[in-house]
């Protein structure tokens, strides 16, 4: 007869053995690679990890709770804030397994076979009649990045062949890549003053904030069509966008935009 103490002892030994054993799930459960702790085998089924919605800040552990151990794997199943992909926690932020970013230093010639794909996007607009832009009030400059009554130029179409860029709203060139990059951005614009002798200010904006990249331009008459260009260096993270803003620092007269080209190229 086996006593209760013996039963408990046998159960404890069995449990200890199980806790140290390898685990095989799926087909051929008795055949397991000697290097694996857990192995899964199937020709008709897959692995389904936890599906979550990451925030727009990859440094935030949400929706998980900190602290998160390095190597934690999740599947971001919603494109609301980040591209849909597998992500792992590297100790300080979520890293997409779909990212093609490779850090490499070259000391010789680099020969490219095929196309070199880098993030690029462009918005174009051309119309002889033009689009009226109403500043909504006289622009007041507080600092290079703080100017009141700057109005977005919401016109244009996204050029074909854009890579990691889209246009969610007319005039907005949005970066959809997952890796934060620096971009060379250029804007060329032409148009005319609805009033006379007005001084306009043309500015780059990133989201709701001006970048500090601005120029002044004076128009003598309403028929005086002129063109100008800006070149800026801007850092863009996932889903951040750039657009073009116009203000009038001498009056509240409108501006007629006849053509515009907004271009961004990342490296």
C-alpha cells in the first residue's frame, strides 16, 4: 500500500522531471531537436502570437506593462499608429521585424545591382487660374518657428512612384516608413498677389509646427506672378508629414497659388 507521503513524493519527482524536459507541440511529438527547449512541427498550421495595437511612440511599452524584458515579441495588427508587422522589444523600444534598415560602413566602391530604394515622395500642382489662399489675418512673427496666421496650401496630387510616402490630405506629404530618418525637402511655388505691394512669408511646416525654414517675397501688383523655392533638412518619424504655409505680413490680402512642387528624399 502506497502512503499519502509516497504519492506526494512521486508527484514531486515527476513534476521536477517535466519542468526540465523539452516540449514538442504538433506532429511527431517524440522527435525533438536536442537544442530546442520548445519545438513546433506542422505542415498545415502556424504560430499565432499575441495581437496588439502599438502606440505612435515606439519607445512606449504600451499596451504592455513595463518593465518588458528584451526579446518580447508581439504582432501589431492595426495600422492606426504603426505599420502592421511583428515587433520585438529591444530593451528601450519596439523594433519592427519588417524593417530593412541595415547599418553598414563601407571603405571601398559600392556597386548596386538593381534599384536603390530610398524613401521619396512628391506633390505637384499646376493651374493657370490658380487657387486662392486666404491668410485669415495679418501674419505676426514671434520667432522663426512661431508665426501666426500661416495657412496650409491644400492643393496638389501625389506623384506616381512614391516610396514610403502618401498624401492623407491635399498638400500633405506624409512619411509612412517605420524608421525615423532625415530628409532633404524642397518646395517650389509660383503665384501672384491678390492685392498690391504685399510681403508674403512662405514656410515649411512639419505637422502643426513650423520648421524655421521660411523666406519673404514682395509682390508689386496683382498681375505680378513670381516664383520662389525653399530647401530644408527635416527629421520625420512614422506618419509625420510636411506641408507648405503662406502668410501675409503687410496686410490681409490673399495669395493665388498657380503651381507648387513639394519633394522629400530620405537617407
